[in-house]
C-alpha cells in the first residue's frame, strides 16, 4: 500500500501541515506532483505531494484516497520543493503560500488550458499518391485537400490553414479520414510571446581586454560549478556580453542558466540581445505576458526545451533542471525584494539555489549595493571589475550646476543656463538628449532654494516630511513634529518651499524654449497601456523625437547610441526622503542616469542640477566614483547604526478602524518589551523599539500602525525577529499584521 503526504492549497496556519492520503493502485505519483484530494467537507481541493511514504499509522478508515492527478509530471522540482520549505522558514508564511511561487498562478483552479490545433496528416504512401488523387475525380474538393497536403512540408497542414486556402472543407476531410487516406490529430501549440521581437546583430563582437579578463576568472568557475562573484563594471563597460558568454559556456556544458533583471518591461534590450544570440533556447518570463503565454513559457522551461531563462525576481523559481549559473543584473535594485507575503529576497534565494545545484552566482552592477560591496570586502563574494567603458569610450563629462547660484542670479526656471545651452548645442549637432526628473521625493520635504537647507529631524538624520493636511513636518522614523518654517533658519531667506518639479512641467518648458524640437515624455501617465513603454523606447530609438523627458523608468539599462546629453533636473530630490538608504539610492540613480550619455561613438555630457552640490552622494556621482561613495556611506551607516551594521524589522498593522490597528500595535509592543525584559543578552543589542502610526497612515482605506525594531545585526538577534514574526502570525480580529525585515519601503 502506498501513501503520500500532501500540502493542501489553502493558505491558513491551521492547515499548514502535511496530510496523509492513500495512493490508488493505478496511480503513479512522486513528490512535486499536483493532485486533487478530498479535504474535510470539501469534495476536492488542489494539493501538492511533498513526500511518498510506505506506511501510515492512522486507522485505515481515516485515510482517504487521492482523487486524481492534475499533471502527469511533477509541477515542482525537488530543489524547488526544498526552496519552498526554506522560504516558509525565513519569511514566516505557510508552506502552501511558498509553494504557490513555484508555478504560474493560472494553473491553480485550472484557469488555463493547453491550446491545441487540429492537424491533417496525409497517410498515403508516396508511390500511390497520384493514383489516389486521380481516383477522387468526382470529388474535386477531396482531390484539392490531398494535393495541398502532398505539397505541404511533411505531408501535413493545420486544418484551419487548409480551410483558409480551400474554403470550407470539413466534409471532404472527414470523408478522406474514413477512407484512411488522411488522419486528423490534435496537437498542442505553445503561444509565443516573441511575435514582434526586434532582432539585432547575431554576430559575436570581439571581446575587450576587460571582458576577457573577467571571463578568464568566470568561465573556469562555471566549469567547476563553484564560486560567487560581484561584477562591478561602470555603465557601458559591456557587462551584458560577459553574461552572454558565461551563459553560453554553461549551456555548452549541458547545464542551464537564470538571468534576473530588475524589471523586465524596463529592460527590453537585454531580452533582445539574449533572444538574438540564443533564439528559442532563451525563455522570457515577463510581467506583461498574458496568462496563456506565461503558462506556455513555464511549460517550455519545465519540459527542458530552454537553456536560459530571463526574467524579473520570480524567475528565480524557473523550473529549470541542473542550473549552473545564476546572474543578477543591477543587483542593487530594490525590486529584488518581494515585500508582500511570502516575503523573499531573490538575491538570497539565488544564493540558496546556487548551493543546491552547484551553480555559480554572479551579481553585477555599476553601483553595487552597500551590502554586496561590503561582502566583497570581507571575501564572501569575489570582486570582478570593469572600470572602463567599451572601446575607450570616455566616461561622460559631468557638470554640477549649483541651483542656489542660479536663483541668486535671478533664474527661477527649472533649467539652469548651463543645461539650456548644453541642450541647444546637442540639438544643433543633431543628437538626442534625455532629461531626467526624479519623481520620487516630489513635494515631500521642505528646503531652502537660497542655501539648500533642508528641515531634518534632530535625532534621526533624515529629512522631515511635509503633511499638507495638517500643515506640519513630521519625522517618519521617530514621530517628532515641527512647524513649517516661514523663513530659512540658516540664512533667513523666504524661498523655503516644498520641493519638486514634475515631468509635465519640464516638457512644457522644453516646448517653450524649443518649439520645433519633437519631445517624448515617459512617466506613469504615458505608460499606462500594455506596450506603451516599449513603444516609447522604440520611437525614441528610431529618432521620432529628439528629447526624452522621463522619470526613474529611463534610468535603467537603456542604451541609446545617439544620446550625447543627459540633464538631471533636480539631483537631490530623493536625498532627503525619510529613508536611511536615500544617499545610496541617490548615488545609484545619478550614476545610472549619467551613464545613459555618450554610449556609442560620441562623448557624452551630463548636467546635474542640485541645491546640494557638496553632498557626498552628489559629489561622488558627478565623478562616477563608487568607492569614494561607498567609504563615506559606510562611515555614516556605522555612526547612525543603520544596515548593514543593524537590521530593521517592523510589524505592520492594517485595519479598517484606526483603533483596531492602534490597539493591536500597542499590544504587540508590550509583548516585545516583555520579550526583551527576560533576555538581557539581547537587550544590549537593541538600538530602538517603537510603536507609532505608519508614515502613510492610510492606504486603500486601511489605517496603518507599526512597531519598529532596530537591532545590531548579530546572529543571536534573529531570535528577536523570530519573536516578531510569531506575533505577526497570532490570530487577531479585524486587523492584518505582517512582519518585514529591512523592508524596501518604510512608508
Ligand atoms: P553595461 O551593461 O555594462 O552598461 P552594455 O552591456 O550595455 O554595458 O554594453 C554597452 C555597449 O557596448 C553596448 O552597446 C554593447 O553592444 C557594446 N559592447 C559590449 N561589448 C562589446 C565588445 N566586446 N565590442 C564592441 N561593443 C561592445
Ligand atoms: Zn536658507
Ligand atoms: Zn526622528
């Protein structure tokens, strides 16, 4: 008698354990297969077999049979099953929730079906075909069908194709089938999402010396299946080509590879390059695929038809076998962290998966995260460097423009004199320009346009946030409040204001100064529809517009050969956001945006407008000097006890009624205090433990409160995080609670 242990697809803690079922004699099962099982009073629910067992000590009448099998192969590979168990442990979700990450959502509840097509196949021996056709003399339609099939490749053709050519032919086809001359088969077709994909040069470029050096270290590692690397390569140093060669080596060894990109819709070029070099061997898991396309890509991967999968963070769960290499491009991006349950960091999972499979991990960025660079410093990652651009292309020339000076000279427009002149020169030379507007940080903090002073919290080293409804400034970390100043406390100027300009405003200004120059705008408003983003990029690349005005979206990985000038309208808009990572994000963004200039044969020029030219993040970005930034930022992190020196965890409470959220948060706070009360060995590591409303007090009609914990990053302190997640899991009426560790947003 065979039994199996099943996790039912119900995300509730009460059923977060395995249930035993009997395997009917005619059914063959293995771990990872999806099944239907009866559950409680429900006739059938979906479940996943996690283990096969020989015996079962429950009384036979209490064990029920597996009802049926959903697919005849395991939807979840053994390694991914194991990964789900680890996710459950580290992100404090149920196993059912972790397992849902492993296959397309559409497969649950059988919401997609395989698409099939009817194919007519000629079954007549070639030697007698002419004879058979001639014999259809009184039925010309039948003869026509036979002729068409005979001429078609492989002697077969899709029935709808036949109908298109010959008109309605159901009856003659049926007759030919009865006579045994033709057979009609149902065949599965895979929906291809690559219809209109632009193809680039398929030739291999000659590697640069830098690329050769890096590959000299990387390829042997790929061959041995061991190693974890951080590739720090400046913008335009040719990292993509390194990825392609490493993936190819991996494929030559018969193994597979995963390439993660921050957001696939924003990196169409990476996809294009891989598709043009790997063709059908590359699969793309795209957030904008239709459910059917997503399901088909997933199956193509699962069947072993592809060598490399490119996708955003969830592609880390791609059902590939024998993975030999995982690449994470732009590894500093926040989008690798999934904030909602199940919370996971794709970079951490990549590390785990590499360990399981014996694969090489390659993180890459022009602006590595503080964490990864610190790991490289400790030797936990091997640092590979590409400090120069391809073919001696110079790094762009960055002009820092002090906007306080502009104001003193009476210029109150969004463009400095220098930027405007630069833009005009660029247009005269027939080139293209990008104007970047940092939308994050729009109108949220108060700064002086005369001296650059920003109202900051006296205790937290972050700017205070303006709350227009109450007309007050508040610190989002400690809750301290301050009135909005009428004059600048530093210099007495009255030009102290809420900060920020939008893309629309910039576009208008461009049109005012240069009415004849075609401009495109790329922001949330202009990219609502499915293909708007790719479409705008294609139009700008074709040269339909000379100037592209855009937000964050244009900062990532885009390579426009004709762009020689980049203007950054307000470099420091993000610097004073109430987040300890503001300086890091600002540096990353400025460096990435500046890197868009001068990528082909013409040198690039960047105008970086700022009210804070002396800030180390702005200053280091203007020199594209990552190391200088890293060192200063680490000093600040240590002094202020921020990650990577500490970790920040929070319990987030959401409820319809504010009192419910508040009461739940306050009760959790008391539990945490009691917890530390009993643990003196942990208490000494606590930097701060607080309860307060969230910075954004209401989202989608829910009131939000939080308990935040800042604690030194020591292994023992995981216990405190464990306690928080335990509290998060406790049942409570009318209030949701999640536990987040170093959340990507503290809002
Ligand atoms: P990064 O990702 O490091 O910013 P890319 O991979 O986008 O840089 O490469 C920058 C540009 O250099 C691209 O246009 C790419 O086609 C080109 N390139 C890369 N490697 C080579 C090479 N070996 N020879 C010629 N051009 C190259
Ligand atoms: Zn001032
Ligand atoms: Zn504060």
